[in-house]
């Protein structure tokens, strides 16, 4: 999946067939998770995901308003 | 998932919502053309659904989302060592609850001295399908979101997915804004 065209304006996105096809072998249980830098909506601070998960078991849901 | 958060946070389980791209953009909730718009949508999401979980917003290019596989509504459970313990291609709170109960039980047994070795396993999940609620969500995004999803369903039924998307995108980009 590429950054270009990531925020598509017309559904469905160009990359979803590729992403769904690749997912079964992508980032499986037992693998180290990615550590993106993210903006905490409450505090406005930038945080690494590892700064959150180091405190214990963490459920990470990915989604949006739509 | 909010209910799950309320139920499990007293048991030292953290829950975060990683805000990613809009899945079904429409006239009223358009795609993200700036990081500010993405933040505005994340705030609207927090207010509309009364989200108490910590919301972490991905960058505009979706670096975090893409690194996690790029599907529209995934859930992962990560350990304190940042290892994937559970992953689901679709968010279904009942499935996540099963995984949490299992993982908390593992932690408890280890505390009691049980010698437990990890092994790989998989599960085919089954999620509740509520078309009426889904369409209510699409309608809130704007008529365009409804039309595009209906068109996509017809396209998928014809097995025309990839080629059609490319041509539709070219047409959309050629349209005056």
C-alpha cells in the first residue's frame, strides 16, 4: 500500500483488493508491531505507540468516522 | 468497543483508537485533504460516539495504518513488549472479548507459576451484519457515499473490481471540483 492516493475521494480505494489479499500473511501474531508516531487527540502531543503499549495489554482499534 | 473498554480497563487493559483515513467519504464527511481536516473528523468522531478511549491520530499519509496492513476496520491486541498477540481483519467486540479473556487468563496462570509456551493459532471470526445501521452511517456521510457503495456492490457482483476502480478514479479526477 502506497502513500500516494491514500486519502481517496471515491470509494472503493485502488489499494483495498491488494491489502485484503496480502493481510493473511501480513503482521501475524507473534510479530513485533509497528511503532508509528501518532498525535494524541486529547493532549495534542506526539506519541510513539510503544509509549502506550509498554504499560500493558493494549487493544488497538483502527477506524474512522465513516 | 467502548463497552469493552469500560469492562476491561479496571483489569489493566488499555484501549486506544487509531484514527485513519475515511472509508466512505461523502459530501458531509469528505476525504482528508489536510491534517487539520483529519483532526476535525477525529474530534467529531469522539463527540458523536462519546468515545472515552484515547484517540491517536495517524499522519496524513497513513504511515501507521499502512504499517498495520491497511484494512479499514482492524483490531490488534499488543503485549507490553509490543508484540502482536491477536489480530482481526474486522473489529468485532465479541471476538476481541474472547481474546482478552484468554490472554488475561494466560497472565493469571503465569503469575501462579504455570509454565506456558507460546504457539501460533488462528480463528475464523463471525461478525454481526447490520445493513440498516451501515446505510444510516453512509447517509450521514452524504449521498455520494451511498451511491458509491451501491455502485461498488454492483461492480463486485460483476467481478469488475480493479479495472473499474481505475477508470472511475480517472473520471472523478477529470471532473471539475
